[in-house]
C-alpha cells in the first residue's frame, strides 16, 4: 500500500525543514511514501529547502496566498497513494507514528479518518479532537463568558474532556494539523470546501465524512509533537477581529460555516 504525505507550508522554511527531516526519520524502511509540499505564498528560500535538501519530494509552489483549504486540495489532486496523511509543517512525528495511523485506518472499511495524539514539546497532551460547534461554544471561546463555570462545562464537552485521551475513541472532528484519510472515499465525500479559506474546512469535512457513513477516530498510540501557534487567538477577545488578520479569517470562515449548517451540532 502506498502512502502520500501532503504538507501545506506558508512562509515557514525553518519549520518545514524540521518537519521533512522528522517525517523521514520516523518512517519505517518498508513504507512506500510519496511526499508532496504545497508552498503557499512561495519563496526562493522555501524552494531551496525542498528542492536542494530533500530528494524526491514533489514541490507545488503558488505565488499567491491560496489558503490552507485549497492548498490541501491541490496536494490531494496530485497524490497517488491509497492513503493520504495531511500535515502542517509544525508537526514532528515520533518513530512509527505514521505507520500506526496507516495500519489502523486499514482495519475497517468504514473508518475514513484517523488522527494522532498531538503533544506539546513538554510532553503534555494538546486538544486535537472535538465535538461539533454550536453557537454557545463559539461565544464562550471568544468572550469573557468562557470564564464562568456554566461555560466551562460546555467547553469541556466540546474539548472531549469526558474522554480518556490515552485511549482510542470516535470523535466528531480532528484538528487539521495532522490526520490520515483513505483516498478512495474522496469520490463519495469530495474534497475540502474551498469556500473556507483557512479555518472550519476540517470541521466541515468531518461532517461530510460522518454523513457518508465514515468514522473519525482519535488514536493516541500514534504520537506527534506539534508546535501549536494559535494565530487567531489574541489577548483582546472579540477585539482581536479588528487587530489580527488571522482572527478576521477565522470569523469569516465561522460565519460561512454557520450559514451552511445553522446551529446544528449533531452528526
């Protein structure tokens, strides 16, 4: 079985180099892998990292900022693997972690997506599996209301705090930083929805996986470090929308998501 790995990079050659090195070191020798780097707002420096330092990596540059969602889709379109691992460049997989996902994904026909346990560099577990959004969750995460106990109970459910994150379980959706899918199911589910520029496309995709009968699984037997930078999360709550472009992108994509699904938060 052939595996494709799609990495979408945005102006971060140093992290991309670290990611490519760590992916190569983490893979077992028997694994047949196709590596694809989609370079958004590409630069000479990033091109040199990929082309001169890593043999055999397919390099797909775009001069414009086409966004995360289209970047993933462009990588999926040229991928030839039976399975596709989608990674952000700030991911460092541990040895064997990719094979663990691949083996698990092959176990059942109706498993469509599987993701690893993401770790901070101090070894603590990051939140990477979630329940679907609803209006209160969005408000609590973006305002002072999130500090109250009633909001914390709601947010803990959203963050799957009722689950043991050391065990395998089904989840509504996975953080788009690292997950693996079966290429064959794209004929039924389709590519990511490019109406979403950077955010919410992973949530939307997960909904369509579930609607088409495919499970989404969190598998902590696979572990990967994640240099998680919450670009859309600032220090000024709702006023970040006025100050940060990532916050504005997040808001625009959230509005598109709510227009598409309303306030529904069930599969």
